[in-house]
C-alpha cells in the first residue's frame, strides 16, 4: 500500500517538473477552496432557502408555521409620517414616550418572528432526509455530471476560483431548496394523515343507544 501511494504522488515520467509543480499547486488550491467552513455555509443556505420557500408557499395549512416578514405591521403598512423625515422628527419631539413604546414593540415583534422561524425550521429539519432511501445507488465522481458541475470544473481548470465558488454556492442553494420543498410536502402529508386518523377514531367512539329521556323512562318503568 505504501508503494502504491508513493507512486500515485510521484511525478509521471513524461511530464516536466515545472508542469508537475504547477499541477500540484493547482490541485492544492482546489482542495483549499472546497474545504471552506461547511457549517457557516449551511446556516446561510438554510436561512435563504427557507425564506424563499416560505414566500412561495400557498397551502392554507402552512399559515400556522410560515410567517412572511414582509407582511408584518411595520413593513406591509408604513404610515405616512414614516415616509417623510419631517413628520417623523416632529412626532419624536412631541411624544418621545410613544416612540419608545413603538421601538419596544418593534423589538418584541422581531423576537417573536425569530422564535417563529426557529419553530418552523424545527418542524421541517427532521424531514430533510425523508426521501434519501429513494435516491438509489450513488456513483460518486463516476456518475454522470450535471451542466452546473461541468461549469464548475471548467472554471477551476481556467483558474477562475471566484466563479467556481459562486457556481458551487448556487448549486448547493438549489439542492437545499429542493430538500426544503420535499420536507414541507412530507410535513403536510403527515399532518393530513394525522387528521384522517383522528377523524376515524372519532367515528369509532361508542354512542349510547338511547338518549337521556329514553333512559330515564326505562329506569322509571323498571322501578314500578
């Protein structure tokens, strides 16, 4: 095994030393580029993808879990006094206490939105890998490559690492957005199935064969 590894790292006979060093340097730069902070990248992708998918949702049941930031009181219905700096300064001079109350309310609304987004994400996060068992066999680097992957390789070969990084981020965002969409569909399906099961259980509940008045007449007759 040691000899095999050594021969893999050794310079081929038909390649000049200068070209070999240039190739090794390019290979190292590619590895350094691809080993960026994965956690930071995933957090950013989670936030952007969740916002984009939330805005695209039209299912009425998702209103309990998905809140659109642009529909809040402060952004969807701006007051006329906020559109002009003069009115805002005049109101601040006349009633500073009201401004303080509004600032506190704005902070509270922002905190509620943050908690709501965390609740939304916790409901979807566990379902991100719900369809992984249907993906089939992964061929890794030997499988067919998409157009975007080919463009990334072309950018790396040309030395345009900035473009390769942008294309890689775009591909990761797209893949994560697809996972989010499938997870939300799975959540809606599970909720619908749960409602159906609850309805079936409600129908199976035992009902009395008589009402209160009929039972009372029967007991009165038996006591006579």
